[in-house]
């Protein structure tokens, strides 16, 4: 008879989340993850685009089953998700982050170059000069910014609305589209000199938000680089002594209680105790002390330390996956995935920010119209609320 003593523990599952753009996205992803049966806690970080989920389920392979359910839950609300394992997955994600950062940088440069001529007349006004670009030129500069460089806001905003939520992308898309559409209507009905145009508002807001997203991408890459630098302290191979023969094996394949040789100038692959030989070790990665430490038989050594001029052999005291450097790396990753108190506050604000702005915009336009102002005036005030709120989305991000 098979006895079941209770649910099995899946432990922590790391997910890479794609498509998040603001704190309200974080709240939606967390809500979806926590709704999966068996999830104990879920912590999503926008800066690193990671989710750390702890769960308890009752299958024979709990981590695999829960991981599939988590990925499906995230994809149902319009975001991308994939389980992350150490090694090849981490390297692939880091390379993807670098490629995304380069792509975003090109788009930011293009947006700023197209928006700059639209801003020049406003800067000239500060010096007492009146410069005004022709309406057709403003239209030509603002259109690619709105529908080419700003297409990501429409796509992300549509996904959010399709899943029954409104995020910052919805706000940016609505605000800039309203300013752009009003300018086109003014240009078509009153001519280039008949009414003020607001092309610069839509183009500048998109350029600034794209700049903020690029800075976020750089921050994510820096966070990934910090973990990558820690992992790079371990060598790829270890010289394992088995039955009097020395063979090279991957570091992650070294277990506890095995004999490993460390050549002069190499890094120690795993934690252990020196079996024979004498050398000096640079352990500054843990202690911060740059002076080498003498090591001889019986001395404890830390994986990742740099060996000096002597050949030493050591008996491993832990596998590489559970050594000191591996634990430090996991602590850094956990710190990056954990929210600061200010982030939790921002998440609460962002959850109601976009709906509140939309209600205020509608109420403002309706209030002006009901008080006797023209419909055009009411629309203009509603658009002004949306456009002014767009930089607030950048600040919250």
C-alpha cells in the first residue's frame, strides 16, 4: 500500500517574464501567479523581469507540473513566460537582454531626432522669438513617431484591454493618440495657420517614455551582468582525481567528498579542504581582503578563490551547486527579485492610476461641455488631462 504523507514541496521556481512595462503589469502578473493552485507566494520584479514563485503541490514531479501551470497562467493574460534554469538559460537571457538594449537604443535615438525639431519652437519662445514649423512638416515628423516608434504602446495596450485591465501603455496610447488625432483634425478643418497643433506633445511624450524604457532595459542588463560576473568566478572544468588518474569534468558534475587538483594560476572550482600541497589563495571575492592567504594541508578553501604559485589537491566539502559562491549568487538573485518598500507602494498606486486618470479625463471634458463650453473645448481639456498624465507613467515606471 502506498502512503501519502501530504503534499510535496516544489520549492522556488524562477520565471522570466516578457512584456511587462509598468507596475500595474507587475500587479497583474502576480495576481495571475498567485491564482494558480498550489502557489504559496509569488514575487515579480519589473527591473529584472523575473518572477520567484514558491509552491506546494502533490504530484510526483511538482516543480515541472507547477512550472507549466505558471507559464500558462501568465500567457493567458497576455505576457510571455518561461522557466529559467541555471547555465544555458541564463546565458541566453543575458544575450537577449543585450540585443534588446541595442534595439531600444536605436529606437530612442530615432524618436529624439524626430521630436527635436518639434521642440525647437518652444525653446525659441523662451528667448522671445516666435518660430513655427509648417503644419505639414509637423505632421510628417510626428506620424512615424506615433505609429512606428509608438506601435509598441498600441500592441501592449491592446493586450492589456483584451485581458480586462488598463496599464500605463493604455494611458500613453490614449493620450498621445488623442493629441495626434486632435492635431490632424485641426489641420484638416482650419488649415496650417488656423488653429494650434499638438503634434509636439504626442511625439515628445512617446520619445520620453521610450527613453525611460531604454533606461529600464539598461538597468535589467546591469542586474544580469552582476550575477554573470559572480558565476564567471568559477572555472568551467575541474581536474578530478579518480583512481589515481586525473580527468577533466564540468564543475557542476563534481560532488562532495571527491579529490580535485588546482593548478597554479587557476581558480578553485569548489569549496573544500586542502589534502596536500602548499600555495597562496586570493579570497577577496568573499572577504574583500586582497592579500593572499597561505593554504596548506587542512586549510579550508572557497570555490572561486584564485590559486597562487603552488599545486594543491583538495577534498571537496560541497558540490559546486551548493558551495559558498553559488549561495552568494542565489542571494544576489533573490535580492534583485525582491521588491523594495517603495516598489510595493508604487504597485498600489499604479493599480488605480490609469483608471483614475481616464475617469478624470472623461469627467473634465463632460464638465466643460455641460457648463456651456463647446464640444471642441471639452475634448481639448480631456486630451490635456491624458497628455499631462503620460509623463506620470514614466515617473511611476
